[in-house]
C-alpha cells in the first residue's frame, strides 16, 4: 500500500493515525499476532518530502513489554527526530460501567481481561507537533476501526503527550 501526500497541505493527527494504522493493519492482517503483539512497538513516521518521496514512511525504533517503560527508555527519544511517532499496542478492552444504573457491576474495577464482555483490541497512537490522533481496531470487528482526534484522556494519553513534548532530550515545542 503506497500513500502519497500533497506536500503543501498539512495532515491532521487523526488522518495521519488512520494512515499509519492502515499500514500496520495491512502488514499484520495475515499474522496470528495481529491483535496479540507481545510488546508495544514504537515507530518513527515521516510523510511527504521528509520521507524522501511523496509516501508515508514508518521506521521501527524499538519495542518493550511495558508501554510506559517503552516511552521512558532513552532510546525512544529517536522517534522525536521524525515528523511524528507511532505507538502500537494490543490488549483487552471491556465496557465501561454504566454510572446511571443502580445495578452494581461485579466487574467494576477489575481488569478488562477478566470481564465477560472483553474484546481484543489493537491501539495505534500517533503524536507529533500538531497533536495526537489514535485508532482502535477490534479483533472481532476489524473492518470498523474507531478514530479519535485527540480526545482520549487517562494515564496513557498523558504519557504520550509528555513523551513528545519532553524537551530534555530533543527540543520540541508543546502542542496546545
């Protein structure tokens, strides 16, 4: 799959995440590990002229079994030398408890992998100077990815934002 860009038009973070995730999905689609990666992976992403062509270029940087350690590893700073960084990880997702319901959910607070309605998921997050975009794709519904234009919240979203904006290794201005 080749993806070409109009180098005069900026690409939004969620559109870039969709392109990166599409490339990752294509490369893993025939693999038994497509939704069962043992380690989180970090890629550098270049687009357009920075890729040396008018294509999207992904460069594998490193992987780690712990996504937070991956982001904290000094070598991960190499990703900030690219137009963007892409993080790929797999895991379990479970429905959030219904806060309006009077019924108690016996699985409330338990790990998603223990929930009876758990689903296997792959998450691709792309971060760059213009912000964060992400794509979720479920193993049981791979043809309908879910796109997020940077609205995600929580420890991972914070860690990814801090990773890209940490000027102690490579100077990069924080995004709004």
